């Protein structure tokens, strides 16, 4: 390839769009050996993402996209492109907080793109430059989190092959994240030795990484991992492996625990057969937990702002009208209690039904309540509770959900039907919405459409005036328990018995983010007053907060005895309330409040 000039790589200009306008390039973040890395925004929500563009040396950008500048580059580029795509497919499966999350991938401009979470924070290299070596206790904390991530990588048949402080990132929320998987390759096949280039980082790469045709194994990462920990402890990595082979030794580690020093020295053995066999063994030698775990990072905990007992015999339904400062709770005995918001002081009560109240909602102006029972009775009442309510429908099947819009009320029932009712309608409009129970119904903010969800795993969108099915959203693998429109009506949030929460783009009908972290049925998921931050409540007694930018869990409260059943969110302030089966109620500061 001598004599063939390698052109400089031309990044996409700011403002460029990709994937039919889904992503907008903001700026170039950096360049790697085989890729350019950009900060971009996704969709009308302006979700921040990182996009890697496969752009190896020997390519140039033209009107038709990337192309090789000479024939001798073409095979290397085609094989590298396949490796880039294969590795993206593998990394998509990882949900570990210590592995940078892949949010999507696509092909365009004659090349491939990888969409990843955008991380805010610093690399360990930057940290060493700014603050110097780290205390031993903190280095072991890093070893625990990063080691757990490496166990996941190796279990998938991959090696990172370029572990160093530059490729470990400390996020603002305190996660340690592995970066730059562009050199990851399968270690179970010799083919892995011929794909892509060898990442050689002096001081961090073991001797075998300098040899062509040698299959890289987890011991390669053990060496790089140990060299990185040594650099964090002392400020400098061990001498380059080539120099060590010529006799240069590793400097003495002053003021380091002997157990830690012995573990590092064995992990840095030049001969792979003499080196610590794997990351699990290395963690054990460090005195750390070597049992593989889905996560070793604990997100920040929500802070309780107050709590009380409602006095109800089991809270089954709750509704908040934040503008008038009232929270309405209903329960097993058909009674309703009213509390001030957010002080949660009792301000009123009434007996509205003689059966369990399963659902409740408040009109937008706060003047009216609608309640529904296990017997299928729906009643409209003044919110001041001073007058008897008006029965709107008696269907004979349990009411599962209610939604107000102006003078109309949407109802979902356990027998799978939905209804539109209201004092101005001559009779209820009833239709079959789902096979099996319908668990949720909600008006679009415009009032033109309804969303319903049910046991049949479907979310269905209905046109209110015409009363016809507009579209279906398919993606959950078990019952859908709730479906909530975003305040601007462009998206929808759904919760399911499949333990996930999904964020949907209503224009495309596609899932934008798949939010995971619960270990039991997710009862509800709701948008908040904070852009791109949502809450969910589940049967594992947990309240969880997710960032839609990264799709990551960022806040959590895991109740030990509370059996949470209901969730409401203030549309104007970063506050939420949870209600438990025993009648207990708590108010939470959410997000970074």
C-alpha cells in the first residue's frame, strides 16, 4: 500500500441529519482508529446521544458516501465494516451499567453507524492528570465495578483488548463505564485475529497483543485491567511489555497492601500461561466479590418529603389535581379521602360507593371527580363532595381505568371493552377494545384520540369522533398495564408485566427507548415535569426514575415493607406520591430535586 496517500477524514458537518432525520449531528467529539464520534440529538425530544461512524483509514467521503481510495483498501474496509456491525449487534444485548449502552444502529452513506448513550463526566486519564493517583480503597471500588462489566463481556465471547485509563469513564452519577469497544473481537474463533486492527497501548498491552495471528483471550484483558489499576494507584502504568521482555522490571509499589500487590504482579505476568487465568480469579485475589452480577452500581435514592396513613382500608386508586392542591384517594370500602398537596394533610372524606373503588380521575378544571368500582359502576361527582354524584354507566364488569377530557370520560373494563360516557351523551358508547381484560385507557392531550392497553399485549389508538381503530403498538411480550401520553402528545409511555417500560414515537410507532430494571410487573409509568425523565412503579416494591437520554436507571427507592400500588406525578413540580396497599402514602422529591 506504499505510495497510496491516505486522505484526511472529513467529519459530517454540524446540522447534518441521519436515519431519515431521526438524528441531528451537533459536533465532532473525537476520532478513533476506525471511527469518528459525534454528539447528536435524537427526535423532537432532543435526546442526547453519541454516534460512532465507521470511517477507517483509506476512505474518503464523496457524494455517494464513503468509498475506498484504492483497491487495496477495499477488503480491509469491508471486513472491518462487518466486524463493526457484528460487534454492534453483540453490544446491543448488554444492559450492564459498566458497559456503554448501544441504543441503535443503522447503515447510511455507504457505511455503518452505532448509536450509544452520551456520557457526561471524565475519563480516568483526565482524572489522573487533574488529581493524581487514587487511594487504594477507591481503586478497589473501581476494580469491583469494572471487573463485573468485564465478566459480562467475556461471557459473551468477547475481549475488550484496549483497557487503559483513557477507556474507563466516570459519569456524573458515579458509574464506571468501559469505552471504545471498536477493537472488541470474538476470542472463540481464530477469525477474530484477522478482523480489525490491534490496539496497542504501551504499558497496557500484553506481549501477545504485539503478535499477529495469536488468538486474544480473557487473559489479555486481565493484563490491561491490572496495568490500569496500577496506573490509578501509582500514577504510571508498568513498563511496556516489549521493554519488560528485555529485562526492565515493574517499580516497587510503595504503601500498597501486600495482597493487592501480589494480585497485580500475577495478573501482569508476561507469559499468559503464568498470568491470572481470568477476571473472576483476579477479583477473588483482590478480595472482591467475584460472583457475576447484572449490576454492581447502585443509583441515587429518592428522598422522601413526607408520609402519612390515609386511614382507608387499602388504597386502590389515586388522582392528583395539582393546580388546586388536592390529592384524592379511594379504597376497598368505597370511601374517598382528600388531602392537601403536597403537604398531604387531610381535608375531606366521603362514601361514594358501596363497593371497592378501582379507578379515579379528576377533570382538568378540578371541579369534578369520576370514580369506577369493581362492579362496573362509574359515577360523576363534584370534587367538593357537597352533592350526590351521577351514575354514568353500570356495565357489570370491573372498571380498570378512567380518563377525563372536558365533559367526556373514557372507561376501560375487565371484560375487554372500553366506553365513552358523560352527562352530555344520550347513552354510553361501548366497544370491544381488547381480547381479555383492558387495563388502561387515556385521552390524548388534544382529546381527538384514546389509547387503550390490555392483556393481549397490545396498545391500541382510537379516533374518538369516528370511534375507529387508528393504529396498534406492538412490542411488549406480556400484558400492558398502563399507557400514558406525553404532555405534547408526540409520544407514549407504556408499562408491562414483561418488566419493561417502553417509550414510543407516535409518528413512527417505534420504540425509542426500552427501559429495564424492575424485577416484577410494572404497574405504571409516567412522564414528569422534567424533560426526558420518567418514573415507574412496580410490584417489586420499587419506585424508579429513568433518563430517556441514556435509557438508564438513575434514581431508585426499593421499599422493604411497602407494597406500592399507585403512583401520581405533579405536572409542574419535581414531586411524586406513592400509595401502598396498607393505606400508607409518601411524597418524593424526584430527579435531582
